[in-house]
C-alpha cells in the first residue's frame, strides 16, 4: 500500500529519465540510484529478512554500557563531542559522523550494540527501526558477524 510516501523504484526511474534528457549528469544520477537501490533497499531487505531476532545480534560479544557522554556530549574527545553536540541540537548527523565517529568509537570500546541501537533510535530525526537497526548493528558494529557488511569498519583501509 502506498500512503503518499515516495516509491523508491518510481524515484529511480524519474532520475534515469532526467539523465536521458540531459537534465542531470550521469555521475549524479548513478550515485543517487546506487544509494537508493544499493543501500536503502538493501538495508530494508535485511531488516525484513532477519527480524525478529536481528536486534539481539552481538557477534563480537560486546557488553560495555553506553558511555554517558553519548547523551551529554561531555568528553575531551573533540570529534565525539562535536558529533554528539550537533546531534543534540539538530537531531541530525551525517553518515560519516554516525559511522566513523560515534559508531566506530563504540565498536572499538566494546559497547553493547543493543544499547547503541537504542541511542541511535532515540536521537535522530530520521530514525525508523527498519533503517536504523541494520545500519547500527550491521554496518557500524559488525554485530551480525558479517551478514550486511564484509568486515568491521575498524579493519578497513578507509
Ligand atoms: C550507525 C548508523 C545509523 C544510521 N541510522 C539511520 C536512520 O536511522 N535513518 C536513516 O534514514 N539512515 C540512517 N543511516 C544511514 C545514513 O546515515 C543516512 O541514510 C544518510 O546520512 C542520509 O544522508 P543523505 O540523504 O545525504 O544520503 P546520500 O548519501 O545522498 O544518499 C541518498 C539516499 O540514499 C539512502 N541511503 C544512503 N545510505 C544509506 C544507508 N546506509 N542506509 C539506508 N539508506 C541509505 C538514503 O535514503 C539517502 O537519503 C545510519 C547510518 C549509520 C552508520
């Protein structure tokens, strides 16, 4: 049922049509379509394939409580402080802040991925569980043991 939300396939076809008539460059159209089909829809598929149960995945056995500075922003680590402070003010942080700053720190510190999942679900304006949970448990924490991603981000060269 479509209750008025944008349909992803229709959006991608509209973008393709815009490229075909020369209204947008190929790299912009390709990048947008890849994010929608290659990530958004992939993430959505993982959620509906693996829930319920996925939310309790903890392949690395991490149990440390979420540090209080995720809520307060009070830490001497400047990047974490900036990301959390912006999050408190705007209910938004861009992808790399979520993945490489707050996400990677939590994974390296051994934070319980379910506690981190509750934090992401609570603080972001765009947080709906079907998209937040695979991004947090799978992409950011490797808590699903490599179902969504191929290796922990801390192990990548990027
Ligand atoms: C730990 C963590 C938690 C996240 N929680 C959420 C969340 O609660 N809600 C949310 O919408 N996104 C979440 N994301 C994914 C990502 O951060 C946002 O989709 C992205 O910041 C949107 O920015 P943009 O519109 O500039 O994306 P662009 O890079 O311009 O991509 C275009 C569109 O593709 C889709 N897209 C791109 N990357 C992803 C992705 N990894 N997962 C799903 N869709 C994607 C989005 O619809 C996005 O608007 C999370 C990522 C991480 C690492």
